[in-house]
C-alpha cells in the first residue's frame, strides 16, 4: 500500500503517517520518523487513519469500517522470568489467529511461564494507550516477535496489515512484509495458533 497522498482500505481514508504525526503516540511517531530516515520505502508505505476510539478493538473496527478480519494484526505484550531476569516481548499475530503464549512465546523468551503484561504497566512502559499498543516504538529492551503469517500476503486481506498507532483514535496500515523488516523485529514461524 502506498499513499498518494491518500489511499482507501475498507471504508477508511488513509494518509501518510509522517503527514499526520498528531495521529501517532509520541514513541510511535519517533519510531516511524527514525525508520523512514533509514528506509526509503517507509515514508509512503506507512499510512494512518482516524477512527472512532470506541471502535478501536478489532471486532468493532472490522465491522464498522468494512475491513477483512485478517487485515488486522494484534499486538500483545508478554513477560516471563528466568533466574530473576524479566524478559518482555510483543507478539504480533493476525487478528484471525491468537498468539501461542504458552508454547511459542514462552520458548522464545526461555522462561518457565509467560503471562500477559498487566494493562497499567503495558500502558506506562509503552507510552501508548490500551487498545492502541503497536510493535512500532516499544521500549528497546522488548523483543518484537511477528508471526510469519503477518509478513506474507493473506488470501482475504492482501499484503496490508492494520496495527495500532499507540492511540485508540487512529490506526496504522502498512505492508506486512515491510513490518517484518522494521528495526528489531524477529519473524517467527508458528508464533500464532489458528
């Protein structure tokens, strides 16, 4: 997907994210700006749209804005401990699947037990709103794990994935293959179930 300067996906109109920094949480804006400076594809391919914040959750978003369910990718924050050392990761999977926290994420973090990060902590540490947390702009010590299915074209949704913007009132879209190339991203086969 490229913005020229506007593109449609579902019933939404998207513009270049760099042209609407007000629709990105501060850490997301900083991450997109830095990534665009390092990769020429990013400025035109990462787009943003304004939404009703009450429709930020995937099921409501999909229904309200005529998006294919597989177009959305969910980002969950997971933590575990090993020998007193906490390990935190973001797991990014298509909305038609769910992150395999009890097996794949646990194994990748090399911990005995992995749990979702409590909401208040996830919001405080990410600098993002709950319901808008995204893999772009997370703290540097978080691992960013992206299921391989996010990185490939989906038969129903095509090449684009819709992710959070760090805010509930907007969403970001970009090619899944581009997301897979973002700084710090690890593409993982079998990260998602379903």
